[in-house]
C-alpha cells in the first residue's frame, strides 16, 4: 500500500515547468506598451513569473505583476495566447498572454514604474515590434495582436509559432 511519503517522493520526481503571465496593453493608436527590464537586455511586456507555489493562477499573476511593474491594477481580459517555450539552462516555460485592454491618455500618465526592476516604458507600433521583441516573445505578441484583430479564440503556440 502506498504511503504519503511515497506520494511526496513521486511528486518531487516529476518534471518541472515554469509559468509566466503578461498583459498586452495598447493605446488608442494601436501601439503596444513595452517595458525595459534592468536585469537583462531588451524589452518585454508587463508581466512575470506566476507564483504557483503560493497558489497563484496565471490570471492572478498577470494582474499582480502588472500592478507591481507599472502601477495599473486591472483585471486582465481574455486569454489571447498560451505558448510552450523550450528553455536553455532552465526548465520549459508556459507563457500566458492576456488582453490588457486599451490605455487612455490618463492611464498612460498614471503609469508608475517599479524602479527595482524596470528602467523605462514606451509605446511601439506593431510594425516596429520585431525590432524590440525578439524570439518567441516577439512572435507571441504578433500572434496575440492578430487574435485581437480577427476576434478569434486563444492561440496555442510552441516557441511563438502557432500549432493549432
């Protein structure tokens, strides 16, 4: 008969997967809000690691990270994309991307950066996104914008490429 310790050992031996969640915010001209982290090169979306060990869901993580990073506490909209991203020197990541909605001029003026993690923010037109977002993140954002434009359902991605 299996014991609680056997189950704990079984769980400890299962593969590890990281989870991240972000929000895709746009302004009234269709530009995308990007943030510049201070801990790595390049640009990103407001978002981060889902604190799943604390019971946080991806949707809750996107909201918490957005509030922490840019000072806007909003319920995320619909799920635009889920991306399975293979890791180099880390476990695979499941990245959830939610619709953050449209930001008004007042919303943009209310942005307050988390200075411990972010250097700056900017609005970038969709055609300029590939110059700011590389790899799977860049592809994920472009697919999410297409989902919004088409009114289609959530996109399933692997490394930023559609699989379904």
